[in-house]
C-alpha cells in the first residue's frame, strides 16, 4: 500500500484527459499537492493508504475551471454603467473612474472579491490583465488561486504609470519578482494594438521572450478595430502583429471576434491561446467569435468571463452555457460546440491557452491537484439520463449553476469546503468596496452636469490623449519663410491651406475644459473653398512641461462630429462664456532628421491681431522621444532662420482672451 | 388606520408599473390575496394596521415573473438527448419516448417538479402546452401557482388522444371544468401550423372564442417551417393563420423567430402575445427572434423558458440575461433591450402576452399579490452603484441568479419562504422521476441497435405518421379501365407513369419495421425515363382497421433522401433478409365527390406475378373522415365497374414473400 495525503472517493470523476476518461464511481489520490492517481474507487482504495479519505457522496469531480481572460480588480466597477455604447461606457465612465480611483488598494480589494466569486464558480486558475499587477499577484497568492497575471502596458498614461517606459519597467520588475512562484505566472500585457505603438508591442514581445512568459493582449474585439486597421495599414490585425514579431512570444489573445480564416491559421501555426468571452461580447455587442472554426483548426480556445464591469459577474458556468449556445445559434447547427467540447475548452484546452497544461486542466497523475466538486443532485438537474455516457458533460454545461459547486482545491489546498470559503473572508473587502462605490457614485453624480458627460451622452465622442511638443513664435512677415518652404530645400510631405472658424464655449469651472465648435474651410490654389468639415472638440486643461524653449503639452480631448447646428450645441451645453477665433492657416508637414513636424503659419482674422504666428509641433508618445523632439524643434527653427524670434507661450484662446479683455 | 392581512416593509420595491415607480425603502400592503397599497414604508406604516408585518431587510421586491412559454411536464425528459439536430432530437428521441411513457402520472410528476424549479426561480405564473392538461392543472392548482394551461390539439395521435376530434373534445371539457378558477386559466393549444390542419386551427379558434380563453400555438420557430409555407402556400405563416381567422382568438404565439415586419404589424394589430424563448432558440439553433423590432412596434413580447427537454432548466433569470444579450448582439447595439425593458418583458408585458395583466405582472393596488423577494446582498452582486436609479434593473438582469430568490408569493399565499418550498415537497416526485428515467434509459439502450435510430443517426430522417384508407383488387386486364380513366369522364387532377425499383431490408425482429430503398424512374409518353429519385423509407408495422372492404392503415414512416449507395445502406443497416420488388405503375389523382383519391394500376416485374393490381387510396386525418372516405372508395370502385373484383388484403411485400416462399 502506497502512502498518500488524501484520497477522494465515490465521485463521478470527469477527468477531461485527452481520451475523456470517465469514472462513474471514481477516486483521486493526492500527495503533496499533486495528483498521484485517478481511477475506480475500488482500485485506488486497494492501492493507497491515505492519511485522509473524503467521501464525495456521488458528486461530480472535475478539474478546476480555467477563466482565460478577466480583469479581476474590476469587480469594484461591477455594473458601473450598463446598456451603453462601448465608447460611452469606456471613455465616459470606466476610464475617467479608473483615472480617479484605481490604486494598489483598489486592485487588492477588487482582486480579493473577484477571487472569492471565482472560487464559488469552480474557477481555480485565471488569466488577468490590469494595473498594479504586483498587488494583484500578492492577493491571488494569498487566496491560493493559480493565475497568469499580466501587467498592462500601453501608450496612454495609466493609473499605475505615467508613460509606457514606466509600465514596461514595472512589468520587468513584476516578472522578475514572481517567476518561479508555484501559483503565479507573471506576464506582460500590452493592452491592445490600438492602445499601443509598434515600439511598445515590440518591447513587450522582447520582454516576454526574454523571460519566457506569456504575452496577454486584446485582439480584434470590435469591427471598428479591424476597419481602422484596414484603413490605416491596409491589413488585418493579426497579420499586422505577426509582422511585428508578436508571435515570437507565447501569445494569449483575448476576444478574436472579427478574424478571418487566414488569421485562424496564423493563430494555430503560432500555437497561440485564445480566450473566447461570450457574455462580454454579447453584452457590449462586439459580435460573434468564430469559435467553431478556431477549434476545428486546432487553435487553443479557452473561455473567459472578462471583467465584472462588462459582464457583470464572474460565473463560469454561465459562460460555458453561453459559449455552447452562441456557437450553435451562429452556425445554425445544434450539434456545434457540444457539451463535452465546451468542458474541454473550460479545462484542458483553456490550460493550453494559458501555457499551463503541464500543471492543470485535467485530472491526471502528475498534474497539480486543482479540482472541483459539483453537486448535481439538485432540483434543476434531475431527473437525468445515462443511456449516453456524454450526458454528464451536458448536465454540467446546460443545467449546472455555479451555486452547485461545493468544494474547490488548488495545489492540494482547499479553497472552498461545503460552499464555505477557506482562505478568504470577503465581507470586510465587500464593505470597503461599498465605500469605494459610494465615492464613485458621488464623483459621477457631481460630474452629471459635466461637459464631457454631455458630449458623450449625445453619442460618438472619441477620446484622444494627445502629447505634443510645440513651439510658437511671432512672425512679422511670412513671405520669406513661405518662399523657403515652397522652394523644395526642405523635405515637404504635404501642404494645405485652410480657414478655421472656431467658436469656444467656456464654463465657470475651468476643470470642465473648453468646448470648441470648429468649421474648417479648405482653400484651393485659386482661393476657392473646395471642402469643409465641422467638428466639436472638448479640450481638457493641458499639463505642460518645458524643454528649453519648446513645451510638452499633454491634453485629453474628446472629438465628436458636429452633426447638429451651432445653436443646438449652444443650447445643449449652456456655456457661461463664448468667443470666436477665426484664422487663416498655411500648414506644411515636413520631414526633418527622419521625424515629421507640422509647421503652421497663422493669421488671426477674428479678433484681428496684427502680424503672423509660426507654430512647429509634433506628436510624441514617450518621455525620451519628447526630449529628443524638443531638441529637433529648436534645430528646425534655426534652419528656418528664426532662432531669435519672439516666443509666444500662450495658446490662441488664452492669447485672444488676454488681448480682448 | 386601515386593517390589512400583511405588510411587507423595508424592501427595495420595483413596481414594474407603467411609470416604472421605484420605492427604495418601500412597502406593500396585502389583504385577502390582493395588493391594496404600494409606497414608501413610512407612509404605509402610518396608513395600515396589518395583522402581520414582514421586514424585508432591504431585499428587492419585484412582481412575480411570468414564464410565457413552457411544457412543464417535460422536466421528466430533461437532457434526454442534447447536442442533436432538431429532427433527430424530436423524431428520434422526444416523440418516441413521449409515445411510450407520457401518461397522466408522468404529467403530474413532471409538472410538480417544474413548479418547484420555477418557484425557486421567482416565477409565479406560466403558460403551458402539453398533454393531459387536466392533470397538469390539478398539480398547478395544488402547488398554488398561476397558469394559462393549454390542452394540445394536433393532427397526429398524441399520448392523450387517438385523433384530433378526441383532443378537441378533451380541450372543451378541460376549459369547461377550469374556467373561473382563481389561479388557472384553461386554454386550447393547437400545437403548430405544421402539425395541424386548417380545420383543426379553425376548430380551435372557434373553441377559444366560444369560451374567451387564450389560444397557445408555436409559430415560425424554424426557417424550415417558413420555407415550407412559402413553397406550399406561397405565403408566410402569420398571414396564413390570419387568413384562417386565428386572430379572432386571443393568441399567444411562441417563438416567432422567423417573421418579417409585416407579420410584426399583424401581431401588433391583433393584440397578440408572443413568447420569446432565448435558451431554446439558441440551443436548438432555431435562430434569433426580432425581439427589438417587435417591442418597438408595441407587440406584447414576454419571455419563456420553453420545456426542460430543450433548455435544460427553467431558470428565468438566465432567460432574462440571455434575452438582453441576444438582442444587443444581433442588433450590434449594446443599448438595445436595456435591463429595465427586459424586466418589463418578464413581468408586465409578459402578463399582457398571457392576457392576465388585470391580475398580475406589476405591484399595484388592485392586482393580485404575486410577488418575489430577491437578495442582492450577495458576493456576485456587490459592490453596486446608485448614481443611476435604473441600476436596480441592471443588477436584477445582469448579475442576479435564480438562487438569489428567497421568497415567493402567489395570490397572497407563500410558495417559498427563506428559500424553502411551502406547498410542495419535491423529493418524492424526484425519486419517482428517477424511476421513469431508468425505464426511459432502458428503452433507449434497447433501441440502440434499432433501425430507426440508425436511420435518424445518419441525418435528416423525416417522420410521417400516415393514415390511409385503401382498397386493393386484382385486375386481369387493365385496358378498359385505362381507357375509362383517360376518357375524361372522371375528374382527373393529374396522371403519371413510373417504375419503382424497391429493395426491402428486413430484420428478425419484425418490430424494427421494413427498410425500403426505392429508385423511382419517371416515364414520359415516348417511354423514356425523364427523371429519377432515390429514397429510403422505414415502414413501421401498420395498424389496421377494416371498413367494409377497405382498410384503414396507420403507419409510422421515416423518410430520408438516399444520398449514399445501396451498398452503403446494406452494410450500414446489416439486414437479416433482403428482397426486391420492381413494378410498373400508372397513377391517376382523381377528384370524386369533392375528395381526392389515388388510383394505381400496378404490374409486378420482379418477381414476375401475372396480371395487374388496382389500388385506390386516400389520406385521412380523423376517424369520422376515414369512415366517410371508406364509403366513397367503394362507390368509386363501383363507378369504375369493379364492384365484384377479387380483393387483395396484403401489401406488396407480404404478397411477394408469400408467393416466393
């Protein structure tokens, strides 16, 4: 008789191994956190001398479920703003609240609550992507769950990093600290192609390869993303990231809703993992992922809950059922995504998608003891039929509720016994979360009158965080400069002439920003208007940093096409003040020492201000880049013969207000 | 102070009245099963002197949920056969099992279990359609739920009726017995257009109008149904039933998945109720009902679970979430079907769909006390945000589980208190159901080798229950008869000449039926083959009844297009015996005294049998009709001058086997 720590007996063991072995009266022997044997109860009782025997009383024993994509800490934003368009939800609610409230403490609380909810739902392992991931990892390790935890990196400042270099450095430190942990696999999470730059994706890939950790990223979640990629790059998203070398890393791609067959081949060929997130995709109306096709091509497709802010719960059994239902309905085939395959997605295949199938995802000797007991002796699960052995999978997928989970073990440690959490007491966290919710409610109620909310409420506002390095100088006479710019000595990419008719609405509270209604008239060489465009821009207060003479401006802006009349906007936003600026602008896009810069020669028509202004400006995404470009702007100014020109530090609205007041 | 039986206080009252009134600290006063007042706790405590006060402790108080379409007793077939095509599921499993097992006792048990499950899910009222509905009504009344219960009528023999006349008569008796009951509204349920005849639909409408009861019917559930209607009638289904006058009755139409805008207008104009059944439509891959469009047009669309055999549970909160998710995803609009509207569908609008909104569906003075307490102080529902008052609806729809329902009242009587059922003890029923399941398992396992299963397993078998009245006689010389038939004296609808090459597979167990592989060659006037067709038919043993010289044959047949080779079928079905019959057939379709009859003049080529055979046959759907047609066949035989002809009582295969053995 072999000695062992624990033997679970009299269970309906659903191994989820490659051959889908079932042991209707089965047992599992566990030693030192590892599964040492799985088989009929009678055989294991004969072979092992366990320190403890647990009678499972006919419950179903399954491997722990794998939640392949979530943002655990977002439980603190559960149901923050439902039934809203993605941009309104994200830009109008989630991001403003995250900017204001997300701290390490927020992430710790949110993660603890998420873990408690996930354990109740039979989840033993999840892939996370959020901020302050080091704090997240501490909470997860404390609770005793298994996680592939991704430190977010993106081009915008985030709650935990001012710049992408900072977040990349944090990701490196995070990976170094946690690699080798028995439960935690650290990873790097470039948020999505559209929130990163090519450089960020390249740097994240290098980091993931250097430490051999997974790279977790959102890919092709919405049709908009794919259309933007077609327009900008004339490419689909997956070929584009492939070209950048992303698949050199172990990629876990969340969503993959709008991908075609060639992209499915790429995912398969790369051995990439995919997380299918049915609730989230349905609730935000992202679309229907081609799950059946991905599985047919051998892609490792797991199932994820996504975050509670877009779901609104972390109920894995709900996701299983939905994953099957949606696959059937969209393929018009009720035999699609049968229950056994869905269970495989949530266990063995999900573990592959997270690059953890050597440790978890099935009940097999040699794997870690991550397992779940489910009580199917319930009202909603009876009667049941046994003529088809696969009926056990269909009971688990089509009728089981997460509340039927009674016991959960990870790495041989009980996290749930008889429906009682063992390693976490969620009440204090829930009370603290309620305090956060009150503060967030107050923040949102106060903002109710805010311009940005109103802009968002009328639909389609697009947010941009812009970072520009710029210099502005007085230019008494532009003729010589125009001649120089038109001479061909400089590398001119394109030039344009237009008039801008701006109406600014301002508010007593300067924090509301300025709302600009702008009509652009494009002027051809004969001086005729050949095109116009109206749009509305809400310009947040700029944060400035000076570099020699030039200035780094970071601003949040919300753009919306101005489809209504000026009168509508005046009535709707009810500004405290209003003023007009009309100007004539000649603009060149020039390449200078391999970077691109805009040069504007502006003349103010309303109010009339004598003379001309020269602006040189360029976009930037990182601190290092901004410093370099500030130097280049000075060099460019010099090469235009304007090194002594009178500097203007104000933006036009401030200049106008000062001049006219 | 007014006296009252009961006052529920300190609840978050979600009235679901027309103005969506909310009372965050609300109360409801109940007297004699009726809601007498709804308002702030403070106001009601000042106004009423209740015999009993129940402190709801901040729980959410909602009107009882309305399950707009189910087959309650089918809980006994829960998960009988999942992940299968609709025809295989229905014809291969559900119908054979129903034929064998559905009895009043079955319906009583299944209904009790369904009621228990529905009460736990917050359902207080449901619309049912099944067999032995009188037994169903007894069970529902005993449990104390409210129900619109429909006795099924259709053209096939059903577990509770040999013919449609029997079921129609049963429906009349059922309605007479139950009308006026405080909880039960009896109704008539012609199963679906494709399982009824025009006459049946007309008779059911008349019955519903006579007693002013709802008429419950499946409409446009699958694309196949709509395509069949287009092909057969050149019409969509709803215009077709409208033409028959169906909307003279108070129609409750289940599914309405494949309907167009004009059909939506018809439903709206008729004031018809619709049940949207998201789980069922997704799981069977029926399609996506145009729920948003129906609601926009003012159609009363409730939400239904459908039966447990196609769902596999009766979890109303799951259906609410799905109804919202599916509407959002299919319209690509996350603002579609917002939580408040979904809650209205499940309560007030659902009550309208069932023609019960004067009694239930909202918490308003004057309605019956059908209500539910839900505990939202759960891990999966916290934290929560209050900046938007509609957040309460979104918590109910997007995060609540049916297990959060703690108390349920119907007509002032508690059916659930603190999650404990009060009027039903489901364990004995569940044990009895387990016995049924064992017997059904045995039946299906025994059938595992059956020809019909195998036929169904290779896909696309279509079942037909055929009822034919026929006579067959010897015809030594057909020339005179052919001349008569071609003379124009009779009313010939059409005639055709073909050769039938049949191979019969038979089995040692005659109960398996005979499997026929038939190749038809159609012959033109020049004697050339101009078309052919292969098909496979499994012919069950015929039940016979004699009428004078003619015979009523009822047979179940399964048809499948024979897309594989004869060799494939021989290997696949592995018959014990095999024989061939080839015959030359001249066939006329004639109208005789306003009925249609087939006249066949057959000559057997293989095996060669001397002489000719004359068959006269006609389809029938009811006993009365069969008797009448039997008389007409004799008259037709006489008018063909064959009254003395030698009768043949055997069908060709039996004749051949006898002749050749």
